[in-house]
C-alpha cells in the first residue's frame, strides 16, 4: 500500500509527536510495516522511540538535501514493526538551505519514492510551523491527520492550516486528502472539553475521527522512557485510544 500520512498542525503542544509515535507503534502492533519520519528539528519523535538524538549522524536532513537515501538513514527502534528516519537539531538549517533550490517543495516526495512500497504506512511527524519542512511533508503525503487539542483556542489557526492544505492541493499535490481531524487531550470532566468536541464535530462532521484521545498521565510519561505508550503501558487509556485510531485508519484505507 505505502500510504504516506503527515501529522500536522502549526500550533505547538496539540499532540502531534505523541500521535506520530503512538499511531506508528499501534499500526506496528497491528502487524503493519511502518516507517516514522521525524521532520521536526526538536527530534522528539526520535528520542520518544528510544533513539539517542546526540548519536544521530544522518537522518531527515540528509534525505532532504539528497546526500543520502532513506535506506541509509533508517534506524530500528523500541516499537515492533516500526523503522525510524531520525531528526537532529541540524534540521533547523534545512529551511534556509532549500530556499534557493529548484523544486524545493518536492525534496521529500522525491526521496521517499525509493522506499514507499516497502511499508504499509509512512508517518511524518511535522514541525509546529507552516515552513518549508511542513510544506515538503504535505507535498509528499497522501493524506494529513490534524490533531486538535480539546481546549479554548482549539480552532485558532485551523482555518490557516486548511487554507495551506488547499493551496498545496492546488499547486503541489492535488492528491492530498484530509485523513481526519483528531481530538486530543480530552478530559470528559471538563465542560470546555465537551464543548470543543461538539463544536468541532458540528463544523467538520465526517472529517473528525470517531476516536478521541483522552488526557492520560501515562502518555506524558512514556517518551521519557524512550517508549511508545504501547510498550510502556498497553492497558492504559492512551494505548487503547491509539489502537482504536490505528484500527480506524486501517479500516478507512482498506475500503
């Protein structure tokens, strides 16, 4: 199948990396072969799966500048059936370096052609911005998952992101689809959380995943142990939520 899914939202702290890591791990546990690409200079997806960021010598930066192939940069990690293309702080420089390059928006798309068919799913953890890195991810992707935090400013900036997606569809990637809006950090005890869920579902209807990611202490703890929530505590709410999300995505893509 080789479906490429970008996890994107220019707002920080909405659960992009948590979703990238745990969705990849959940798909892996459900016996799908997964490649997780860390396209965020903070490299949290890399460290969140047990890879020492300081020891990373080649990764996303090198495949974007085409000095290495994806196969040369792939590392194994703590999650079964999941490979990782790691990030490093040097990824910050790529935005400046790509500016003068011809077809700069297509660097990642071109690089991934060589490995796309070797995986069932390729998940790209995007940076919290709408810069060239995210543009490359969205141009390479078949679809995008947009995590939305169940908090007061949840819908702030969503219009801007949807407009960016529209212009990418128009100019760079007409095949780009919205896989779904994912509600994260949901707390059923809070009236505000419930209002945000209602609001998003009312406005976006079928675009919203049925699965809602609940606020969960174990989800916050897992990255500090270099593990996905599936490895860290498979019985926690967070693990159950992400398994459900993975099942929803598999079902949607097998039709």
